[in-house]
C-alpha cells in the first residue's frame, strides 16, 4: 500500500531530516512511527501524503509514484485516497460541524444528496447529530476530536494518517481516540500514526512500530 524507497529529505544548510529511509506498509496494517520531537516522523507523513517531495528516492502509494506527481495531481490523489487526523485539529473555528466535515470534498463533483448522506452517517456514528449546525469553536475538546475523525473519513479514504493525534488530549480523550483507531483498523483501513505517546506502544492491535532517530531508521 505504501512504499518509501531510499528516501532522503534535505533542508537548508545540508540538514538531513531523513537519511536513506526505506519502509513499507501493507494494506490493512496499523503502523506506528516512533521518534522524539524533530526525529523525522512528521516528515515521513508529509511525503506519504504528497504534501512534500523527497530530495531523492521514491514514494509509492497504492502503486502511484506520488513523489513524481505535479502538485495539482498530488492534491487530487490526496483527496481521493487519504484521510488526515492532525495534532492541532486544524478545524475552521467559525464554520459549523457540518461544514468542517465536508471540507475534504471541496472541490468535488459529488452531488449534494450524496454529501449529505455521508455527513449524516458520520454525525450519527460519532454522536454529533445534535451538533450539526454548531460552530466548532463552541465545542468541547472531545467533540472537536470527533469532528476531526469524521472529517478524515468523509472522502471514504483507504489510508488514514495521524500526526501526534493525542498530543493535546487528556487521558480519557486519548483512550477514546485509541478506541476509534481500533474501529478503523477493523474496517480494513491502512493507518500510519506518528507519535511518541507511550499509550500507543503496548496496544495489542498495533501491527508494527517503526522507530526513527534523527532521520535514521533504527
């Protein structure tokens, strides 16, 4: 499902964020990328999503060489295949729950009836139906987290990417998120989580932990 082959990512002053990284994630796997802050895990996520390109090497997702795609095509590929769960939520605070959830579908050629059916299904799943028209800045942290997960699923992606998803959550909300993550894995999603939260490292349903240190695969 995901392959990184001999990846190097070099920034200014010849700084290697990633050095000769090769890894793969199979369909349906839940894989953790473990490193300290600044270790390179978020850079790997950005490459998988086509948000950035490697300095050298190849990134393949679903047999598509996304490291070679022009930005417009990479954006389309993302919208069709990948759902994001961000550390800081990245919700649009002045929009409603419903409008935040449909953001990944804009622009798209889905008709309005299909969009509303998807939204209704996700609102019900994450117990947000009564909050559909609520402005998201008025929601609790747990409710906002559920909006983030619903937004990640609205395009029915095969791949879920989560970057430090529990960094801003208390223990209860972190455990709630872990439960949602297991549900997604049971549905056959391919999931990559970048984290240094010890909560994740003994979960029985995690398939693999890939450890990175200063841009090097351990």
